[in-house]
């Protein structure tokens, strides 16, 4: 899960664009937001449950760990 801390001047729309998602998706992730036009600086909101950023990081980590585990197999 990824979180974002709202900055002054942010809107749900600008955050959605930045995280390649939609306002309605952000609304569904954040049940505490009843009005998409009312978010406040310092508020911590969920921006993604499975963002493409997280996937990129995971696949990169997998690659490096799989090369380590394959060299371990080689040793045996």
C-alpha cells in the first residue's frame, strides 16, 4: 500500500494524475474522504493498493534475489 501526504495546493485530481490513477479510485481507497474537494495539507491518504511503481520495485527486487538464489543452487 502506498501513502501520500497532502501538500498545500494539492487536489485529489492532481494526486490522481501524479499516481496514474483516478479520483474515483482514490475515493474508494480512502473512505474517510467524503468530499473530493476537501482534502487538507498534512492529511495522509492511500494512493494505491497495487501501483505500477510498487510492481516495478518488486520485480526489480525479485530479479536481484533470484540471481542470488540461483547462484546458491549452483553451489549445491
